[in-house]
C-alpha cells in the first residue's frame, strides 16, 4: 500500500514535468533560428468558413530550400487571409505572394538578434524549470500529507528522493533542449 501511495505522486510529478518539456519544445520550435523551419508557423490561425483553424489545415507548407518556406493554399481565395494572418503574427517575416504560393524568405540574423533570441530561449527554459520545481514541490507536499494517512516515514523519505531524481532528470532535459536551440541560433 505504501508503494502505491508513493507511486501515485511520482507518476503525477513525472507527467507534469513531461508536459512541461513538451511545451518547452513547442515554444523553442517557434523561435526562428535563421533557417527555414515550418514549425515557426504552428501558432498561426486563419479564418476558414467561419472557423479559426491552424494554417496547416488550409494549405500545404514546405521548405523548398534552407532559407524559404512555401505555403500553397488549397483554395486560391485563402491567399489574402493567410497573408494577413502571417503579417499579424509574431513571425516577423513579410510574406511574398505570387497569386498561387506565398513565400517566406528567412532573413539572415544579425549578431544582436541572435543574442536576443538566445535570451528569449533562456527565459522560456527558466519558466520550464520553475514549472518542474513546482511539480516536485507538489509531489513532496503530497507525500508529507500521506504521512498523516499512515505512510511510513521511510517510504515518505524514499519517495522524496525519487521525486528529486525525476526532477534532476527533467532539468537536464531542459538544459539539453536549450543548448541545442542556442547552438542552432548561434550557427551562422
């Protein structure tokens, strides 16, 4: 029974930390690093027959070369709507429209802009670490409450140790994601 009580908190903490890593990965993917990456368009939504849908639901998106993203709407009438959505987004690239395809040409990043992007990434990483620490704290608080419900002190301490191990593992994952993104941004 003691193991089940501890395992519940370990699973909850691990699940929360996993969600944090997934979220951080999505946030970092939207930060453009100088080369074409269609994931920077993930957050763009367009109106389509009264509904607001992701850009990928109304067009095919590809990268014909390392510096260009091509957006081919499935209906020509969507070109203007897609163009407006891109301009209104925080992508920061002006679309070029030839009447059939919208192209986004990735401008080269200045050194200053690269450093700014790294700071943005680090800030997102710090938020992720805070979220992971909060999940650890909640699990430890839950284990302490279980002491009152008959959990042995040894099982509680062991559980805290396991939560700490899970925490450390996820913090390393955050650091690895940040290191990879920083390398990607700073590579000219």
